[in-house]
């Protein structure tokens, strides 16, 4: 179960990197002309990902990936056992009041929505037009 829990932790980290790195890529790519940052599907998935996190936090719900990882480990919280769990957990989990995370998630979701407006995605043009 520890290996599966480590896999869930890595998936969680990849999700976080997608959300945070995605906004950085959109802002930078919008300035230098990277085409993929204006892809409508990429932008909608990115916006949906952070919107889900923000709404989940506002509703007072626990992240399903965190819940699954803890269940697989048989612990109420990540304990730092094992190399992968220890280091990835240190990147993902901090000891701050819940309201700090909720505010950060909502602020970040608003930043992503603002980027959606300031650096709008483009629909693909049909071939031959």
C-alpha cells in the first residue's frame, strides 16, 4: 500500500505543478508567443483544475488525493515515512491555518481567471480557412 500511496502523492505533486506551472507558462507564453498557452482545451482544463481546488476549499472539503493517500497509508495525516513520501510531502503540506490556504486558492483561481481574460485562448481555425 505504501507504493500506491507514494504514487498518489506524486500524482498530487504533478497536479500542483500543472496548476502553478500552468499559470506561469500562460503569462510567460502570452508575452513571448507560445501557441499552446492559447489552446482553449488547455486553458479550460487549467481553469477547471484551480476552480475545483478553490471551491473545495471554500466548502471546507478535504482534497480527495490527500484523503486517498492518508487512507492508503493507514494514517490520519502524512507522517514522512519513506523517501518519496518525506520529500514530496514537504513540498505539498505546510502548517498554516486553513483560511490561509483557502485565501491562497481563491486568489490563485482569480489570477488564472484574469489570465484567461488578459491572455485569451483562441479557437482553432478550421483547415482551409
